[in-house]
């Protein structure tokens, strides 16, 4: 089989892995070799589905002994099979890198023969790249669940990021769709990698000798969304746990794409992209905005709405905390306002040292006033127009207010002036203005 | 009154120097390229003087801040119309308020510079990813570019570190400028695109492999050309192998 065909099969099989980030590692070109990492990560292209291409994302092989129901590469699936040799992968990586197509390599694999055998082949490839070819680009390696920890420990010295994919967000789902995988075999390598990372950081802190890198870009994982009945609250709690317990750098969500049909799999017409998007929004809220999963969802409210983003939804449910004054509120509170992000909050803090900020300044700074104005005051003045009314604000901020109408035929499409007739709201408004 | 300089950054800084010491406020500070002379306007020609320029650079560095000097340089390289005016006003304000100038985001003079800066920085970051080298006969890697802003000197150091063991040329076709690197020295030189390039034997093989990869990595059920264009605007496609 020629290289072109192999690449077609083995990159096609790797495409459902969402992770393509090349960030978090600043491996330097110290040996006069090839490559130098930029810790921010660099995207080199965007494929036709709009996802970024940063790494050469391939499987070593798609010949698999496992038979996980959701997976394209399951043993009983009738598809063309191929394997790369380590030399072929090295040659592709280096030549793509020299032409500035990629930041490095993302190497995953199906389980050929057994986990240890697979991991050894992968290890051989990265060793070749790093030692023989002095390659300092980014390497993301999948840790194969069930591999001997000595192999993982060795691989960790060469690569920038490692990941173990959880894929199915609960034990029940695992039993249903991947009966050969055990929760423990997934969690164990994660814990092991994390302890090695912590260990190498400690060494760096206490000794003056240059610290030995161990997975400097941290670990990540992936969860499939929509293949099982798990709801958003479960998924988000799992995510939160992973960030806290294993200090993961990223949790990726992958909208389930129906590649196979099986009685245990749901019939999905289109991948649930909107749900995936909401989970990413919530994920950002956990990592950068100081939110907890329990604040965003609870047992009565287990899924995100498709019409409104999680942050706006939270703010409306907690309307009693608002409005806040832009010129005095703390950073922690500012970033909780819908329409104010980390960057614009920092800019506000910076700019208000010099002079008090008015409404017109906020727009220039980059605040999304369409959302933010309902939750803030500038120099004591409120600009929300419709008052602190939960329902009205909700209707203003939903992406498709028409949906409300469909659900509830008593509702009218709101025009800007229709609420003026409502005396209740007028009262609210006058209260605020006085 | 307009100041005319030779188009270099040093020339621009010399013009700032002259404006301060002659106590003048020029309406515009323009490069002598594509200049439309008008009979009724008073144009003053500024002779570039590197010691005057470095005095201005040093005092921006010390009296305002190193970041401000960088802001000024980036805005200068944006080559945007009227950027000469914005920089002049920004420097003037900077000498008045000092090192905290970039906190005055509510002031248009600062905000404008910040916005231009963000644009330039964004293009630098994009270019680091979107440049494509082609291997030529004689083992030189050649990358043509046509960036919006004059950023070739800002992206070259990245590739010097990254491709330290490789001969390469980055060629700004729009501005007839090139950075050349031979594993030891890196130089900036004028270069007109009037030569034929000869690809190395293996080059087309790798290009085909890359195109194959680009195709097979996309998920068919999620095709989204609008999103793709948002991240990778059409104007950058010209020199991409995969598009």
C-alpha cells in the first residue's frame, strides 16, 4: 500500500479525536536541531469543517482487537485497514514540519495485539523523532489504557502532552458500549501521569539542576456527547472532577457522529453540535471564570438550554446579584457579567484607574453591551431599558425568541415598546431610576 | 504643513524629533513614496538622521515605556492611512502622562493605537501558521507571502529559531522584501519576484500528501465553510498548498 493511501485511512480514522491543541509547552531548540515550540500554540490551517489543524493527527494503525460499539475501528467493522511503520511517521512529521504545515505530531492508535505492544511501537516512533532527528516540535501521544506504567513513564519524557480518552461519561455507558474497557484502566494511567508531572515539578522547584521535562503540556481527555443518555450536569460534574483531581489541561467534547448503527446506539440524524458548543462554553466558565458545575446546572435543571448561553442563563436566575457598578465591582464579579469576558474585565480594571467609566467607554473597550447592559450600572445609571425583569431579559437574550412563542401560545412577540403597557415593569423601572 | 520622510522607521522618528525641536505640529508625516505633491501646500523634507532617531526611541523607552515603543513600531508597520497622525498624537500624550499611558483606554488617542496593534499582532500570529515553505532545488525552503501589514521583520525571528538547521527565504511579494537565512546569518533585503523557482524532486509528493491529509481530516457531517473562512480569511489562501 502506498503512503498516500495509508495517510488517507489513518488520518481519516483519527479525525474524531477533537484535540488538536499545540499549547502549553515551550520546548526550546537547544540542540541545533529542528523545531522550537511556541507555548501559545499555533494553528496552521482550518479544515472544511472549520476545525483547526495544528498537528499531524494520525493513528499508528487501525487494526484493533477491541470491539467498542461506538468506534469506527471496532474489530468487526468491515473497513480498509492499514499500519504505518515508525520510519514513515517520522518522515511525514519532519517533512510537514519543515514546510510549516504543522506544529508537530498527534499520535494515537488502535490496539494491535495488546496494549503494551502498541505502546512500544508508539514509543519507538517518538524516541526516533526526539533522539535521532533532534526534533523539538510538539508531540501529543495517546496513552493506551492498560499499558505497563514503565512504558508511560518513558514516553512522558519525550512528549509534550499525553491523553487518555474517557469517551463515555459514565460506568453504565461504558458497560453498554465498550464492555471490554474498564473505568479503572482509564483512570489509572491518568492518575499515574499526573503524579509524574507533579513529581517533576517538585524536582524543578527544589534543585537547581535543569529539570527533566515530563509531559510539560499536561494531559487532556475527550468525552463523547450524545451517544449515551448521560445529561449535561453529569458530564460537567465529571469534567470538574477531572480538572480538580488530575489537573487536566483540557477536557474535549466530541459531538457524537453516527458512523455505525447498532441496537445500543441512538439513532442521530445530525451530530449534536449545539450541545457540544454549550458544553464548551460551560467548560470555559469552569476554567477561567470561577464557576462551579453546581452553579450552572442542578438536579432539576440537568441540561443546558439551546436558546441561551450558560452564563446569561446563570445571571438571569441570579438576578438578585445584579446590577453591579462597573467602576467599583471586583474582577471576580465583573467576569460573571454576561458580555464581559476575561479580556474586557482586565481592560475595565485598568482603564477605571485613570477615570471613571461611562457607558460609551465600555463599547470601545470591547464589552458586548447587548448582553451586559441588563446587569450593570455605569456611574450609577442603569441602561437596561426593560428593567430587572427576569422574563423580559431572558427573552431579550435568547437566540431564538420565537421558540418561546411556540411553546406557549399566550406569549406575544415583544416589541421594544410593548412592555411599556405593563404597569408592573414601569414600576420596576421607576424604582431603579429614582 | 506636511513633513516628508524617506519611508523608514528611523526617518519617521527623525521627523518626530524635528517637530519637537522646531515646536511645530505637522498635519501629516508622509513617506516620499506615492506622494502627491500639491502646489498650495507647504512640504518640509526631513533628512533621516540615525542619532536623532535613536534619541527619540530612547526617550520613548525611558519616559514612557518599552511597550509603548513597541506599540509605536507595530502601528508604524501597519502602514494604515493616517497611522502617522495617530502615532504622533500617542507619543505626545505619552510624554505628558508617562508610563501608564496604555491604561488610558477611554482616550481615543490610546484606544486607536491599541486597536491597530491588536490587528497587527493578530496578523503576525496568523502568519506564523499560514506561511508555507516549498523546498527548491539546492535545498532552500522558499515561502511567498502577501500580508496586509509590513510584518516580515516581526515573523522572521520565529523561523530562525524553529528552522535553525535549514536554509530558508520568506518573500513579501507585495513589498518586494525578503528575509534570507543560511543557518548562520539572517538578512533583510529587497527582492523582486522576477525569477523562476524550481521545486525539488520530492516537493510535489509532500504537497500531495498534505492535500490528502487536509481532505481526510475533515468530518463530512460537520462541513462548515463559513467557520473555516472566519478563521482563515480568503485573502490568505493564495499561497496555501491545501486550498
